[in-house]
């Protein structure tokens, strides 16, 4: 499985907390990335359509709030697995970087 792009990783991470509607995902991604990643609605829904087609995300339910339809999405078991695999990959890379940084940092007495 190829590595994920950061926005995809963040969308799946947001959904790991439970079903979210589009605006909730946008807010959660901004929070998780400390505002480095800012998703526009069109970008998010294109990604959600792709993730749905890939079987990683599915529609959970819909509700109407203030006359507007909110569609909620959730992770599928394949989405949980993909997020788990990517998290392990990133952890391995971070560990390798930390190990190498320790070898070049000046040691204190």
C-alpha cells in the first residue's frame, strides 16, 4: 500500500474519533494539524468521494440542521486498517529520524 498524503491521513484520523459531518471534519483536521492543513469544502468532499470509492469511509447518517442537510461519514474496517498501517509507517520513520538525530547531537556531561 503506498503512503498516504497528509490530508487523507488527517481526514481518517478525524473520523477515528467517530462519525463526523463535513464541517466537523474540516475543523478537526485544522485542529489536528495545528492549522497547517486547511481543507476547503470542495477538496474535502472530493476526498470523501474517493475514500468512499476505496472502501475506507462510508456514509453513516444524515440530519437536517437549520434547514441544511448534514451528511455524516465514518471509517470502515478497511479505513481503520489503512490508518493503522500508515500510523505504523510514520512511527517507524520518526523513530529512525530520532535515532539518527541522537547520534549527531552533542552529548552533555
